């Protein structure tokens, strides 16, 4: 039998302890643990949810990895590559690769009777994955792209729709500045909204055949390939693997390929998202320090109130470490009790926000309309384990006070 644990359980269940001076202090310590853990759960769920949603929106417009012509610059006027590449089947068979699709981009200007707006026409083929845009569709439908005929239907953003006063089934003319200048008439099939303003005000999706025709490309020429992978955390490793397959050698038509990850394409967005991790770490450290010091003060009060018991145990030959374990077990019980309420409060508040979106955000500043929540059981379990271990470790040093208590001075005879 674990004697120290048995004594600790008896102390915890002793009803007369309700009248002790330590009771309000212990209650405050438990409350501190509960509120601290709840704050950690909410902060991590919010930050990871925010990062995931912004990241998914950026990836929705450009996939995880792109294969481009080595001569293509940072503009949207790209040099073509041949659609028939020997490395495509090998990349498609890589573990972790989810989807490959072709794309092409071209800058242009939309002009209506009263408004004018510069945009980027993104051409897509029949292999395009519509999942992301279907989830963000606010009006109309997505259009169908086939390899046999070219469609004039397009998908525009709500930002462009409101700016130019256009709606589903309306038509507009888009001008392309080239030699000679050209124009195309498109029909709006659907309207999407991602709330990511930098992209919503820029991209219009259309049949890739229009860009091929405008650039005088053949039907087997595109701007490049977009590759989606299963796990974002593997993006750097996957980029290196794909680069190894594609290489830097010249192809049969004299072109060379280069690999570009979405992180390399939009570094400012991902650097900004990574800064959020620093905020979370600062919050976690501060909360753990506050909770730890609360428990240290509670432990000291518990020891001072039990000096008579400590003296008796020492007189009976109990070692200092065994007595310290009694109070560490008692403290661990109090910490666990606080963690239970902390989990309950934190998870319930997260679920309320997740399902009802009570707390709203300024879309212009945060690219989202409400505070996002990502409930990850692994993160919650890690927070619980870390809180319990770190706070108990912080209590080991103050528990050394027990070794300084003299049995002669503490045992009293009534």
C-alpha cells in the first residue's frame, strides 16, 4: 500500500478541514488553475483556428506547391510550359501528394459603364479541384470546364461583384493590354467570398482556353502545375522531393522548371501567421507562472497548518521525502481538481464559439468575420499534462520546508 497516498487522501477527505484558514487560499489556487487552463485552451484553439483558416484560404488560391517555367517572374504574365511532362506520373505517385492540376494567369481590366478595375484572370482546366471554392460560394454555381469546348462563364468574388455592381448571369467585358490589345466578354456563373481581401479583389476564374488563345499558346501550353499535398507540415520536404524529380535540366522544347511553395510565394502572410505562435507562448508561460506561484503559496499554507502532524510523523521515524510526498500528492489532487474545471470551462466556451460564432471580428483587419476555433484533442491533452507536470515540479523546492521542521518544537500535548 502507498502510505503517503493513503494519508494524502485522508487529509483531502477530512471534513473538519472546511474550517481551516487554508480553505479560501486553496480555493483561490484551484480557481487560478481552472481559469489559467481555460485561458490556455481558448488561446491555443483560437490561434490554431485562425492560422488554419487563413492558411487554407491562401492555399485554396494557389495549392501547396507550384511548378513553373524557370523564366517566369513574379508577375501574372507567365512563360508557358508544356502540359505533357514525363515527371507528372512520378509526382502523382509520391506518398502525400493529393492532387495535380494545370493553371494559367493573365492580368486584365474589367470596364463597366461606371467602374473600372484591374484583376487577374486565372485559367483552370477540367482537372481543377472545386472543393475550396464550393465551400466559399455565396451565389450561383461553379462552371464546367471541358477539354472539347471553351466556356465564357466565370467565377468572380463578392468584392468585385459589389465594386462593379455585377451579379450572377450578368456579362462584362475584360480588356487585355498587349500588342495588339484584346478583349473578351464573360458571363458570371457564380460569386465566391473568402474574406481574404488581397485575393478576393484580384482573382477571377475562367476557362484556361481563353488565356491560351490570348497568349497565342497552343492547347498543350499552360503557366504551370499546382500540387496539393495531404499535410501542410510536410510542405518543405515535399517541395525538395518534387524538385529532385523535376530537376533543373532542359526539357525537349528548351524550357527549365522551378518549384515554388506557397510559403515562398506569399512569405509575408506566413511570417505574419508564425508571429501568432510567439503570442501563444508568452500567454502560456505567464499563465503557468501565475498558476505555479498560486500553488506554491497554497502548499506553504498547507505545510504550516500541518506542522503538528509533520512532527508526529517525524517522531515515528518517517523520512522527510515521504512526508513531502504526502503534500505533493495533496497538491496534485488540488491541481487535478482545478484542471477538471478548467477543461470544462475552456472546452464549453470553445464549442459555443465554434457553433454559434458569438464573438465577431473586423473582416478588413483579420480576414475573418468571427473568431475561429480549432479544437485539437492532442493539444488539449498536452496542455493538461504540461500544466500538471510543471506545477508539481514547481512545488518540489518549497516542499523542502518540511525538512526544517523540528519534531520537538511541533508536537504539542493538550
